[in-house]
C-alpha cells in the first residue's frame, strides 16, 4: 500500500460527503417543490371555492329576480339582498386567491367585471321600490337577457374552475414526483451513509486495527524474549512509520542484547567478588575469584592476575583457565616490557595484542603458541599500578579492544576489593610477624631461664646441700633454711618460665598444654578436645595463648562457676570455643583483654565472635584456618 492514511481517509470522506450532500440537496429541492405544490394547490382550491361561492351568489341573484317577477312575492328577494351584500367580498377573495398567477388573475378580473356589469344592469337598481312598491324594469325581455348573461357568466365560471382543477391536478402530480424524489434521495443517502460507514470501518480495520494487532502480538513475543520477530511495513504512511519504528526498536534491542547480558554478567561477577571479599576470605581466594570471574566474563580461555613488585618483576597471584593446558603457574615471573604486562605497567592503560605482529610476544609471555589474542588492564590501588589483569584466547573469536576497555572498567570496580584484601593480608602478615617475634622472644627467654639461670640455681642448691652435711648443727639449720628458700625460688622461676613458654607445648603439643592450663585454673574447667597430636607451631602457640588469656579473663571478671573449652578440626579449619556461665556483658570496647585476643586470632588469619549477654555468660567462637594439614 502506498499513500498516507490521512489522505485516503480525507479523499474517501470528501467523496462520501459529496454523495450525501447531493442526496440532501435533492431532498431539499423535493421538499421545496412539494411545499410549492401544496401552496399552489391550496390557493387553487381556495380559488375554486371562492369561484363556486361567487357563482352561487350570482345564481341566487338571478333566481330571486326571476321568482319575484313570476310571483311578486317579496320574500323571494331576501336571497337577492344577501347575495348583493356578499358578492363584493367574494370577488375580493377570488382575486386574492389567484394573485400569484397573472393569467388567472386576468381571467378573474374579467370575470369580476362581468359579474359587476351584470349586477349593474340587472340588479342595481333592477329591483326598486316605487310608490306602489313594484319593480319598474322586470319584464320578460329583461328576464331573457339576464338568463343569457348568466349563461355567459357560468361558462366563464366553468372555464376558470376547469383551469384551476387542471392546475390542482398538475400540482398533485408534481407533489407526487417531489415526494418520490425525496424518498429516493433519503433512501439513497441512508444507503450511501451505511456504505460509507462500512467502507470506513473496513478501511480502519485494514489500515489501523490489523497492523496494530500484529504489532501487539509481536510486542508480546518481544516481551517473551524473542527479539527476532518483525512486523510487515505494508500499512499506510502513518502506521507504516510506527511499524518501521517498532522493527528498528526490536533490532536495537537485539543488537544490545549482548551488551545488556554483558552488563548483567559483569554486575553478577562483581557481586560474587564482593561477597568473597566481604566474608574476610584470604587474599588468595579473593584474587582467584577476581581472575575466574574476569576470564568467564570476557569469554577467555585463561586469565591471570599479576602483582608488580618493587624490584621490577611481577608475581602471578591468581590463575584460571577452562583447560589446564593453558593454565599459568603461580609465582614470580619475568616482566617483558614488550608484552602485555610490561605495556600495562608502562602506560597505565588497557592493552590488546593480536595478529602475526604480536604472535612472538604472546608466545614468549604465555609460553603457548596457540594463543590468538590477549588483553590486559591495569589494577590501580591507591593511585599506583598495583598489578595487571590479563586474559587470553586461543579460539577463532579473538578478544577485541572493547574487551580490554571493559576489563579496565572491571578492574577499576574490583580494585577496592583487591586493595582491601591486600591491606588485610599485609596487616595479617604484620600481626603474624609481631606475634611470631613475641613468641620467639618468649621461647628464647624460657630457654635462657631453663638452660642458664635455672641450671645455675639448681647447681647452687646442690652445692649448698653438700655443704650442709659438712658443718655443725647450728650452721646446718641455717643452711637448710637457705636451701629451702632457694628450692622455692627455683620452683617459682620454673613456673615463670612455663608461663613465658610452656615446655609441655613444645614437647607434647596443643592438647596436653590446654589440659595443663585447665588443671592449674582455680575455676573448674571442662576440656573437650578433638585435635591431632601436632599442628603447625604458630597455630599451637597462638591457640595456647588464646586459651590462656581467655581463661585468665573469665577467672578475673566473669565470676563463673565453670568454664568449658572445646576444640576440633573441620574442613581444614580449627574451631575453638571458650564458654563460661558468669555474669556476661563482656565488651571489647571497654578493655584490652578481648582486643588482644582478637589481635592474636587475626594474626593467625582467623575470626572471632563474641556472645555475652548480661547475666547469660560469655561465649567466644574462634575459627582459624590451617595452612598445612594436621599431623597425627
């Protein structure tokens, strides 16, 4: 279809308007003709009636005149007198009834003149009263002359009436024709109107309703996810433009489906990375999550996260790939300034490499000759290039520059998670170093006391006991007292050394050390341990001091009647809980005891939760990851 719907509707409406206007004009003309015929017939009937009345009055005059002449009865003159009075009025009525017809008006004028002449000759004063009361001019001859004139007048009356009847018949016929014309025009106009409504309805259905219905059906399919649907653009200009706009919109949605999917996938990837980071997982887990999500997001075969070191080298901190063949190992790597990582470090911008010109660099950097393309994006932390995220593809679908730009946007969004994770890892490492240094100092002091001072005091005690047996009784008692005090000092020194670093921990492991703490506690302690014989030394030392400090806090502040210590290994993590039935209400913000415990737990990379409602006791739940599997 061609042409605008507005133009078509305007042309069709104009045609129908003309047809209906013609029918209406015919009806108006017919009504006018009918009205004219009715008026003419009415005047003609009035003229006939007036003519008949005037003729009857003239005949009454003649009859009265003749009857009086024959009988001389004056009673017969009463109709004559009435007729004399009414004839002028009827003459005027007759003249007014034919005022619109010049021919009939002339005939009526002549007729009225003849009637007037008759009255003048035979009525005024045809009958007069003399002294004897007898008419003076009534004789047989005048009677005969009057009859002749009456006959002439009747002929004129008949001619006038016949003419009027012909006019009435003609007007009746014209009225009938006008009525038929009006009826035909009305029926035709109604038929044309109904036909016009039908055509307009059909046209609107074809040009508007059906195309819009098809668009609604197509829109339902689009809402269902089918972006391949299109509608025909065969409607008139206005609806056709709407159809073309609909097709363009669906095509744009189809083109942007991939972009919308990529945005949704990117948001989902960011949420997963943020979830891992928010759970306080180790830096390795966060780096691995970032690398995996980036590789899957860009459809790469493998992805690598590097950290640039201060000495100009780089360290692969996370690696991911669909196929283990393409996975790159973790650890230090050389930084090739012509490769992707080197260009990212030098420029601070996203980089893409592909094609034959980059094949050597890609093969050298990744050690894989099947790589077709690769992208790299900087990871900026605190305003400096912390590292780079690289992705590679070995399939025919290469990674494009816009993928590199998206990678840069992705790394910008995950940079805060990486920065927080790195800061947390650095803090944990720092705490671990401080705690390790403290524990090492404790161990050294304990060893020095045990191997040095304590051994010397024991040797001194032995020499004193030997001297005691060689002196007199009075001096022996004094030496015995000194020996007793020295023995007590050695015991106190031994306890002090054990508190600094218990030898039972080094010799027997964590379980005996915790049980030893429980035995020395003034408050009853229930110990429920399910631990291997040995754990890593840092874990054993850290957990021992955590339990020792927790017991000390409970003994000093909880006013508890019993303390319970539980420990077990589950999923490569040590789960520890210390619970008492004391007064509760412990708050890390009001003292340094719980804060120190938290620092020790954090130094081991673990987490601690405190539940201490007033009046309900205190419960510490500690979760510590195990770097190496437990032994025994």
